[in-house]
C-alpha cells in the first residue's frame, strides 16, 4: 500500500516537474523570440545558434525560474543593449515612421499606378478620326 502511494507521489511529482519545465521552456522561447541576436543581428535569440544567444536563453531561463516577469526580463536586455535588441521596434515617437512608411509607400504607389492607368486609357484627341 505504501509502495503504491510512493509510486503515485513520484508520478505526480514527475508530471508537475515536466509541466513546469515545459512552461519555462515556452516562456524562454516567447521572450527570446522578441530579442535580436547581437551576433547574427537578423535572427532572434530563439532562432540563433550562436554561443551568445545560447547564453542569453540560459539567462532568460534562470530569470524566469527566479520569478521575474517577461517585461522585467525584456527591460533587463534593453538596459544592457539598448532598444536595438528588440526585434520589433516600439511604436512610439519617431519610430511610428518605421511602422507607417511601408503603408504610405504602398498607398503612394497605388495612387501613381491609378493615375498612370487613367491617363493611358483616356482616348487622345489627335488619334481619333
């Protein structure tokens, strides 16, 4: 009877540890995907294979295990590397231009194409008999 209780307790402990480890790994992946690899520069820390990114992932895991929040960890890396470390620039101040420029370029291009097509479709008076 005691042996069964010990086996059940061990099983519950194993499931709990596995679940919490998976949650921490998911948290590491989420946070690391928001940060730029300082070595690769065009890859996230989550995707990079560099040694520095591996160290950063370990540091993120340690900070999560210590009870820090995602926001605290991201702010830690921003304080160390500056806002450059963020893969997605913050939507504030002058950086709104980064977010709005592609849409403005598409809109401007569409206006130019429509204007060109309207001019080319109109019949020219010197060509009609």
